C-alpha cells in the first residue's frame, strides 16, 4: 500500500471552490460597480434575462445596457487577458525552471507591445483586426527566443540574466513605442502611454475578438505540455533521459506562450506581475504539478485581473487608473520578497 | 559469436573544437555486468557517460545499445532502454519525493499494458529498495544531498530499463548508504541489468564492479577485472599519487591505500 499524499490532495479539493466562488463574486461586482451602480440582484437578473430566464426582479433598460453592452465585454476581455498571463506565467516558470519568470519581467510583454505597436504604426493592411495580436505574437516570440538563448547557461537560467534581459528588452520596447507615438499619427498610438501601462479603457468587442481567439488557442494547448513541464523541472538532461524531446517541446511551448502573451498585450497593453502572482498563489494550494497548476493559474489570473480592473475603475472614480499600475503596486513588492526568498534558498541560481 | 552486448562502444572519440576529451575508447557491457569507470579528475569519465547515455554523439566511432546505434533511437524509445542518474538533480519547486520517483514511470505511460497500479507498485518497490519510503511525502528540495541521491536512484530504478548509467552514485552518501547502494546495483545486475557507474572511490569500485575502465587524459589506460586494472604503478602514475595495492582482508578483491 503506497498511500496517497494526504496533505496536497486535501488542499487541492479546496482549489476549485475557492477559484469559482471568488470568480463569481468578482464577476457580479465588476458588472455592478462603476460610475453607475447596479445592485447584485439586478446584475444576476440581467444575466439570466439574456439567457432567457425571468427571475422576476425589475431592472431598467439603462441598467441592462450598462451591464450587458458596456461592462460585460470588458469583463470577458479582462478575464481572458488575465487567464493568458496567469497560464503563460506558470508555463514560463516551468520552462525556465525559475520561479521568478513572468511575461512582463522577462520582457515578453514589452516585445509584444512593440510588435503590436509597429503593426498599428504601419497599418495592419490585409491582417485587419488580427494585425495587433499577430504583431504582438511576433514580438513576444522574438523576445522569448532571445531570452531563452541569452539567459540560459547549461540548462539553468540565472535570475540575474533573466531579469536583466527583461529590463533591457522592456526599456527598448518602451522607448520605441514612445517614439512611435510621437512620430506616427495614429489615434491609438497617441494614447500609447496609457496603453503601455496596461488598461482595458480602449478595448471594444470588435478589438477584443482576435485577442480572445489567440488566448483561447494558447490556453487550450498549454495543458498538453503539463506532464512534460513537470519532467523539465528535473532538468533538461533528465527530461531527455525520460524520453522528452526537449528541443521540440521547448519550441512549441514558446510559440504557445507567445500566442497568449501577444494576444493579451495587443488588447490591453502591459499588465505586469499577474503571471507571477497567480501561479504562486495557486502553487501554495496545488503544489508544483503542472496538470493542476496550469488550468488553475489561468483561472486565477483571470480572477485577479477582474479584481484589479474593478479597483482601477472604482478607486479614483470618475478617473480611471491604468490597471497595470495597480498590479505593479501589488506585484512589485511580492516580486522583491520572492527574489529574496529564492536567492536564499537556491543561491545565485534561483 | 556470443550475445550482443547490452551496451558497447567501439573506437569512440569525442572532441570539442580542437580539444580531444576522449580518444579511441572501446568497451562492452553484457546484460548482468557492472562496469566501473574510474580515473582522475578531468580524465573524461563524465564525457564517456554522456556518450553512453546518447546525450552527445561521438565525433568518431560508435555507441550501440543492444546492437543498434544509440543515435537511431527516438527519445521515448531510448527512455525505455536506458536510465541515467546524474551527479545531482536540483529541483526548484516543491515536488514530494514520491512525485520525483513517479516521474521515472513516464516512459511507460505510452504502453497500454502499463497501469496506475503497476506504477504504484514499481514506485513503492524502488523506494523500499533505496531506503526512501519514509521520505515519500517529504518535499524533495528540503532533503539532504544523500537523501536526494537515493530518491533520484529510486526514480532511475522505477524507469525499469535494461541499461542503467550512474554518474558518481555514491559521492554524497554516508558509508552505510554507499555500501547499500553498491549492493543494490549488484542485485540489479544479477537480475540481468547492464550497469555502468562512474566511481571515485577506488575501493568501492574494486569491491563491486566486475569490470573496470581506468581513464587517463581521455584514453583507456587499463581495462579488465579489478585485479587486472589495480596495478600499483599504473594507479600511482595515473593519479599522480603514490598508492599501495594489497588484498582486501575479507573480500575477494584488491584494496588500495595511499602511501
């Protein structure tokens, strides 16, 4: 009788109830609160009304318009963007064997922003609405490959290399986008600074659809790599000895991750630290097994961004704070704490 | 003539740039054999092991697994034929010891005859053999170096391969677990596994390996049974350390002491 891990399994039972409970509360709060408040009962009634169920709770056409046409698209987009960041963050930490990897910290988001910005500047042409996400995907993939090549040494990724590469890439991307916003006369790019800070203000249903597609494909493919990511945590040589085609898995994962990050950044700009916060919070409950970690980090990231966006819209109402500022305010100190702890545990490697 | 060896190397050389790390190495390990690779630091022991594992391709010569060039195997097939214990396995996330051992079962998950019950049984047996069952629920990064090595060894056993390669399996172990580990390897070999181990401790190598390869500067300085290889002058000159070879008082093998 081998016996099962009691602790991890018992904890894991709480995972989905917590995520779903928090998520539903965040959905109702997001749809209800804002410049114009709608009570939670009415929010639920409006949602059920559109599903064809009459709950017998009165609501006005104006409330219906605000909840269904204004706030719901933004909520769906925010959730998917957060899911992309949370899921890809968990995958990056596994791929780099480094608990400090995050799409923004290692520069993927910067690369994606630059890619999407360049497409907007020169005009998407035949790419149409898909231009932004495709540019974002190309930028994120380019940075991912560069970081993977530059920051690794003998199968390990040094914290310092990883973070400094990200700093350099983000600086270049920020400067280039700043230049584009001055030099090119495109309405979207003139608000580039706001976009660069991360925000859902400029997003519409129309602009959201390509992003939803990119993120959905990325999140659907990620769990296929869960077992191989677990094996990669033993080390690249060890994973190869266990039958993993390391080069192919690595390339495929970088493409899948770039799809998610590119799509998310094209719609919402750079929202940092979600890819760090969500997987670490989830890992406390699930342990490091990617079969549980990947889907839960995605949902956790989505819920986290919902909460952040609610705060962004309501804290300084009627002024809206860029949501990326809020995630950085929480995530930055968390990152510092994590950096400290990781270096204490694993030395310079981490 | 005879059976195809489980693992063989013919005239293999390995170069990086102009540096020859290995030259003209020839050896064969039959099923049931335990080959020890010994030699001073920088002699090419780990390079040889990585050729045997298929991690690197020889610049010249050939490495064969059961008569087939090792480069011809797909990664998944190779993983069912040989397992490798590295010098150290660092895991940056809190997997339990059992999680780590269970990863050794991955190559068998494509096999329809394999089952979860079989995985559990093999994992439990490997952990019992390596004296790690009591560590099952402990978090791997929190284990001592010696405990980590034994858990990693259990993972290698759980892989159930006809060939096992080990890079200094006893380096981090106390004397009790050194002897226990070498006895385990002998038992595995007696059951038909071909084993190659890089060993630093000459007396462990002499006591437990049936064949030895002494490497010096990337070349085979001697190979054969421990008695054949343990030539006092050869060992002393190879290690640049004066040594005396005598008979072990209780075991049927040579014993080396530093003069």
